[in-house]
C-alpha cells in the first residue's frame, strides 16, 4: 500500500499589503497558465494541502527575481540547480558514464570560429525559417525531454505553450508527465517522439494515438537499444525501482528538504512519478513510473529499421529519424522514406564516447542534405551555436536542457525567458557578422578545421567580392 499522508498547513491571517511593483512581475503573471488549464494528478487519499493566502504573491515575486538573475544559459543552469533537489537536477543535467560526449558537445561548438563580414549594416536580421513545412520564427525547436513534470508542475504543457509563444514547435516525448492528448490541446504545432518498447503493439497504439490527437510530425528515436549508464542517477537513488512509498520518501527526504519550494509544488501536484502515456506498455494496464521506462534487458526490443519502415507506412505526416551520427545511418533513413533526420547523441546521455554532433554534421549534410531536411541537437547553449549549426547544414536545432533549466527557474515563464534570450543572442550575432537572413548562412561564415570553406569557382568570385 502506498503511503497515506495528511499534511495540514495552518496559518493565522495576517494583514497584507500590496507587494511593491517589480519590473518582471506583470510578465510572469501574464505567462502563467490559468489554473483550470493545468491538469493535475489526483492527490493520494488523505493528503490535504491548503494554500495559505500569501503563497501565490510571494511565489510570483520570487520567480520574477530569479528571472532577473538569468542572462544566459549558464545563469539558467545555476539558478535551476538552486531550485531542484540534487537527484532531479542531476537527472536533467547529467550525462552517461564519464560525460565525455556531454563535454565534447560543448567543445565542438567552441572549436568553430565565426567569420564576420565587416562594414555591413544589418538593422533587422530575419531569423525565420521553414522546417518540414512548419513556419518557425527562429530555427530552434524545443526537444523531447522526459520527466519535466518533476522539474515543475507546468512540465511539458508549459514548455509547449512557451514554444508556441516563441513561434516555434515543441517535440513532445513518450515519457511526458502529461498525456499526449493533453499536450496536443495546447496552442500551436507539436511533434511527437516515439520510443521503441518491448511491447510492439503498445508502440503501434501510441503512434496511432499521436496521429489521432493531431501531432504534426512523428520523431522516431533509434539510439536507445539500452539505457545509457547514467551513474549520477544511481548514486542519487534515482533508480529503476523508485516508487512513492514510505521507504523511498524516508531515504530521499533529507536531500529534498533543502528545496522546500520544490517539495511544496511536487506535493501540490500529486507527486507525479507516473507516465500516463505508458499504460498500454504494462501487463496490468497501469502507467509506468519515470525510471521504469528506461529499463531494458533481455525482455526488451532494440529499435530496428523495420520499425522505421512500419512507421513510414502507418504515419501520414512527416517522419523524422532521431539519433543519426553516421552517413550510413543517414542514407538508410532517407532510403526508408524519412522526411527529416536529427543528428543527435541524445545530449550525451546514451553512448559515452560517441562523437559530438557538430563534428559529424558537415559530412552528413554533404551526403544527404539534398534529399532530406537535417536538424541537430546536443550541446546548444548560445544563439551563436544555432548560427554555427545552420552554417554547417542544419535547418534548425533542438534545445532540451536549456528549456529544462528555464522550467526549473520559473515554470512556463522561465522557458519563455530562455527562448527569448536565445533569440536575442541570434539577432546580435547576425548583426555583428553582417548576415541578413538564415538562408544566407553557409560554411563561408565560419573558420576553423571543422568548417572548411570550399574553393570558389570563377562564377562565384564576383558574388563573393560584393558581399
């Protein structure tokens, strides 16, 4: 039996004065979804958590202060770390084993230099682009990330709404804390990312549900033959058998008690460890919990190209294959009918020692860029990173950790904040480089070993001289 708690919070009424105005308060309040628009997990029987009248104004002011402290991805990570219990932060932030690939992802961007074209005035760079027929205000999508409801109750719904406000697409994950139908009801366009589970029929049911719900594209992940060895999760007790019971609550309570704000939100949200999209994957029809979903072994089934073939034959919209790191896999995906590919190493969370995505992007773009739209993830933290990826052949990038940090900072408004920071960085970079549009970017705007500039032909020389 699960633990039955009775939490009663009492507070005598105190005279309240209107809080002082804060420069970001109106923005934070405006971005908060209405309470009725936020589905909540049912609280366990006996849990009573009334909201004292001073909590909401206080939370709004604190969120505004946290937003003021975030000027870049490093700030967002630092503030998020202060908001989340160590186990949750390490789950979001960490990588596999020695985190070699995780660090390579960032280093690969740092190793590429920009090549600005001087004496060029660009008053208003155009960041707009189109990916698989979807119009985006900037070449950035929010990536599928599991367990976001543990980060903040807004979870996947908050990220999807923030993506819509930013004029881009959210890619929902099978490991969402909300059902795919709830996510599909948020405004704007969403894509759905599907894993390959041991229960083949369940995977097919999930894909059918996604199509019925109205997702615009299907993303098939192929780099999860087994779960990555994320040692931080094991050290923190964030393991496969983690359940809401007396033993685990008692074990983790000392570490989580240092983050009372997170504990309060988590309790108010019903302690949502379950993943509603996985009910069809279990024999008893009950949803899996987050850490169970990545369990793999002798009873599991690795992703196969036959799965991609099945998805192509059953999915009417664009199909994207995620987890491409070689030219051979890219060509195989194209041959099976993929409309797009995502050059990805799962953010360094799967195979440690896999190459950084930016190091393999040029050769993949050269091989299949004419036949398929290429996206990239893993390591994007700055607007200049987006520019570099675009110049090397990616149509757009996906960001996962950055929205996760923003979510921890201030829920949906925090995600909006970090996306706008990314946009501002892109605009500034484009102006400093003298580049007017995304379509103009190519390797000639970069320098360094990873971005060789092809020798211009005689026909191209006049155009180069007039830039």
